[in-house]
């Protein structure tokens, strides 16, 4: 007897449900281990990130964190929120601006605001553009990015196995 697949407890939002959406993610503190692992696996071998004296000579007062890591943590917080769990189809692009420094020990969270949610050229899918404002424990905006994603719609139909369906 075939077992039915259990339902997803918190399915993500369809593109239609993201119109005028604003929400805040959970918080996460950036650790020294986060910095060391990111710099090591990504190859960010810039002395600002691994040499505290070098960073101090540039005027920084703590262990500086690369903007790429701040973005990665923020995107992880968005994913953990469940907002597009099971409904995201493709990441199409983004603009990103670093607004201020982030240091080891800072606690980050993100505020996500939908800027645009519209149907795509293929039925059952939509294009969603959001602004993600990454903020620290002092509520200072340290990074902002505007991802554009392809997201399932209410009437999404899964492609047949072996079919030629591809994200647009």
C-alpha cells in the first residue's frame, strides 16, 4: 500500500499572497565561527576580514564581516521564515547595497517588503520583487537588496516528469 506524502506544515506563499506583504524575520547573531568559515570556504582572503590589526588601521573597531556574509545570513533568515518554502521556483536577480559595517557579535534581522508581485508569461507563476532591509541590534540598516524571484501561483501545475517545462 503506497504511503501518502505528509503535508508541508507551513507552505510558502504564492505570488498572489505576497502582494503588499511586509514581514520581519527572526534574528541571528554573527559569530567568529561564521566569519572564519565564510572567509575560508568563499576565498574572501581580504585582510580586513582576517587580520584584526589591519582592520583597526582602517578605522574599524571590531571584527569586520563581509557584505557577502551579511547577505547570506539575511537570505537564510528569509528562507527560514518559510515565506517561499515550496513555492519558490527561481532566483532571477537582484541589486545589493552595503549601507554600513557589520561586526562579529552583531545581531541581524531582515524586514521584507514586497515591491511588485505580478503574473509571469507562463500560467501558474508570478514574478515577485521585494526589498530586504538587513538591520542590526541598534536597528541600523547595514545592507539592502532587492531580489526578484519566480514564485508559484495558486493555479500552479507541476511539470510532467521528463517534460520540457523550464522556469522562464
